[in-house]
C-alpha cells in the first residue's frame, strides 16, 4: 500500500517543485525552455557536472535524421553517469546495462528547446531490490534538479 501511495503522490509533489513548464508523466520527465539551443546545451552540460556526473558522449541525432530525409533543428542525446557507480552497477546488475548511462534528449523546436528523459523511478516496478530503489530515486531527483537549471540557471 505504501508503494502505491508513493507512486501516486510523488508526481503531484514533484509537479509542485517544478515550474509550470515542466512535466512529469508516468515514464518521462520533460522540460520546455525558451532558451536558444546553444545556451540550453551549455547550461545542461554545466548542470550535469554540478550534480557530480561525468559527460560520456553527446550524440548528434539531427545529422542522421537529415540523411534519412527528415528536417529538424538541433537534436542531441547527452549521455552521462557517475563512473564508479556505472562500473559497480554493470558488474552487480548486468540487466541494467541497456539503461546506462543516463541520457537526456535535447532538441530545438519552434523557437524553444525541449529536454526529455526517461524517469528512472519507473525502474522500481521492474527491479524489487530495495538498494536499487534508492539509486533509481537518486537519479530521479538528480534529473529533476538538472532539468530545473534550464528554467532557473542563476
């Protein structure tokens, strides 16, 4: 029962902590920012580092989409993690490898910059290990903090 209440109340509480432009659904966390893409990308990278994570890759997606005939503005996927934590988790829980490192998609759309990521809190339904739940919730909180920087970077 406690778990059900937590899952129902957590999104409501989190919505109160985030500006009106942010959305948390059952599976995604999304933020819209009126910042230009280059500025948003710079702030995102700084926010990731500020939370103690290391950037591992920035994957340009717009170039591949253009080659396939799609027109899009700037579109990147930013991969990041805590190196020692990633090593430990891939060793002790190899079933998590498809979800690591953490990632945020960032793209320009109609004069805004959007950020979208999977909410790691949903992993609690897939993995019963209580120690992993602590990790998933920490990631969830960190992602919200990172994304809030795009709306309130100062």
